[in-house]
């Protein structure tokens, strides 16, 4: 008798076929299982009516269908909701649902904590605890969808919550593959965005295969001195290397790489910084998201004045660079960019 149990959402189609085969189950069970758990949100095997009772019982003894549980949630004045996800080892990660009709975007976490140690980021203060498993990344989407059912469902996913997705690349890529399945949630590459602090060694490998997601790079400064102070990873992979690897990434028709730039008062918000940014990005198919810093307790940076922010944007736009100001969402519930960290460290 085989008593091994499997977290069902950890597995790709190929892997699950293999597991089912060992259990003596037919190949087509994979499609049935995917439809139930991802499309219909049914995790109780006894409700999977096209699966025989014998197999239902076998699955019940073998598979753990959910990997995270929504512990609490809080909705802010602007409709942004922050979720606290409890993992099976008792750890927590956070996610944020951002309504922006017709889109409904979920920001998911890929690690408990983070080891990139960016100076302005709240998650960094926690340190790094562990990577999320594939199922733990995916199940954030499934659990929120279950709460939204049947009226609404998540249309877009951004990997911009806690952690550095490229520091947990294998599990993140598997989650993305599974999110795209036609018998699953059917997320197209246009609706998935992975945000990275710029792990050049990992970005290199992404160019080779067909990327099933859009890319966002957190740049945050256009010169190495400033960037290294803000983002220690820049000492390992300086700006020139980052830009050069971005140039080599093959983009689809009309696709652009998004560069995120957190505006910090007196640090990276001068007209001169905007001009450096223009020059840096000129060889690329790029657009810029300007994120006015979200002030958070214990982090010694400030948000620039509105006029400084607008001036910065104007310089970019004048140079024909698409630049959007990302208005802060969910700041009253500490759900804004960079404010994610679990209670133990806030
Ligand atoms: N590690 C990934 C994804 C998580 S951070 C990355 O670095 O991209 C997601 C975004 O939030 C990054 O662009 C980061 O620069 C930004 N950010 C972090 N702290 C912030 C804060 N306090 N205010 C505004 N943006 C912040």
C-alpha cells in the first residue's frame, strides 16, 4: 500500500500523468482533475461526479487539494483587498486584489520574506524564510477566485507580492505553466506579469524559451551609485549588465518591458535622474511605471511632492517614453506596493 501524499496543485500535467499512472489511473483523469480544481473550484473529490467512487476514495487518500488558506482579508476605501494566506507550515504570505475594471488583478507572493534586501522595501525587513511551492503560488489565485465566485474572477496576475520570483524561478515557471492550461484557468501570457529586481543570471535563461508572461524590471535608479544603495543586487549585477540582458530578450510584436521606478524624495527624483533614465532606456522597447514611494513605518524614505512627480513624468513623456504614474492603491490597509509583510515584522 502506498501512503505517499501529494500536494495536487504542485504538479504540471506531465508530472501528474506520471503520478496517476503509478496509481493505476487512466491518463484522462488529469483533464478531469484540472477542470474540477481549477475551473470549477471543487476540491472535494466526492463531488467530482465523472470520477468513479473507487478513484475518488483513492484520490482522497493521496492528494492534498489545497495548499493555502485565506486567514483574513481587509478591503480598503478604494476597493483594494489585502489577503493573508496561511501556509501549511503555519507561515503567512500576503496578496492584494486590485479592481481596475474591466480588469481584476491579483498580486501574488512567491517567497516567504525576501533575500534581496532593498532599502525601501518592507518585505526585506523580514529576511528570507523560504520559497513557496508551486501549489502555494497557484493556490493564492484559486482561493481568491473561490471567494469571488460566481460573480467575478481574477483576470490578471502580477508576481509582485512578497519575494523575488526569479529567486524561486522553477516553482514560479511551473505555476505560470499551470495557470495557462486550457483545461485549467487559461491565463494567456498577456495577463501574467513577473516583476524582478534584476537577477541577470536568471534573466539570461528566460530569453531562450518561449516566455509565457510579461516582464517587469524594478529599476528604481538610473545610476549605479544610487541603485546599489537602494538595491544591493546591483553590486552583483550592475545597470549595464541588466540593460544589456534586457536588450537580448526577444519580445513579441508590440510587447515592451515595463521598468518600475519607485520615486523617493531627494534620492532619485531630480530632472537629472529622469534624463538619465531616458538615455538608459532609449535602446529598448520599454515603458515606465512610476511608483511614488508608499511610506511605511520604519523605512526612512519619503514620497516626493506631486509637482516633482509630474515634472519627472513630463521629462520622460517629452522624450517619447511611455510613463504612467501608478497611483497608490490600498494604502489605508497597508496593501500598497512594498507594504507587504506579515504582522510579525510590521
Ligand atoms: N522582487 C520583485 C517583486 C516584488 S517588489 C521586484 O523587485 O520587482 C514589487 C515592486 O514594489 C518593485 O518594483 C519595488 O521596487 C516596489 N516597492 C517596494 N517597496 C515599495 C514602497 N515602499 N513603495 C513603492 N513601491 C515599492
